[in-house]
C-alpha cells in the first residue's frame, strides 16, 4: 500500500433498534449493494475503519484504520478468506511504526516485527505453525545485524 491513498467510504453508526422496527430482507439487500459499490466505514472516537477490499464470500480482506480529516493511515489489517487475521501492523506519519504481527491460518503467530519510523528495529521472530519460535533476527535502524536459527542454535 502506498501513502496518500484516498478512501471513498460510507460512514454510518450502528443504532439499537427493536427487531420489529427493521426489515431484515431490505437491510440484507442494501448491505449487499453497498458492499459492491464502495467500502464501508465505521467511525468511533476519531478512528475510522475502512473495509477497502472484501473476499468473494463477503468477508473483509483489507481493512485500514485512519484518523483525522486527511485520513492519515494508522493501522492495517489483512484477513484470510476464512475470516481469520493474516497480519496487523501500525503506521505513524505514513511509515510502519510499532509492532507488526503475522499469523498462520490456524491463528498461531507466524512472525513478529517491530518498526521505528519505517525501519525494522530490535528483535524479530519467526514461528512454526505450532507456535514455536524457530528464528530470530536482530535489527538496528533497518539493518540486519544477525540471524539466529533457534532450531539448531546456529548463528549467521
């Protein structure tokens, strides 16, 4: 994803209604039509959720969170077709910043990275599908200093 991308969305707030006040079939049709026309946006406390893309089954694929009138991107989520989270990461001033976590389809963590101002920083980890740490990577300002294979205790 590139910085400065504009989002075209519909903003709505959920309202509590009695079941008798709604027409379920009409609501279902309207939701289907809107999902094809444009992404849906939910707004709460200044943070806006943009469903940018959906899978063919209607479940979210790419979800972006923005703040402010200029839609500054602050968080990105990608989902598998089954609805489980593929990865989540944060942005600050248009750059990766903070933790980025990737997941296997079974829900276990696949890898963990930390960014400072768009550059990898600190220790990143890879995990196998069972959730066991198998590699670690040591970064400083985006430069890989060393890599450790935790399955054989060999260092690169």
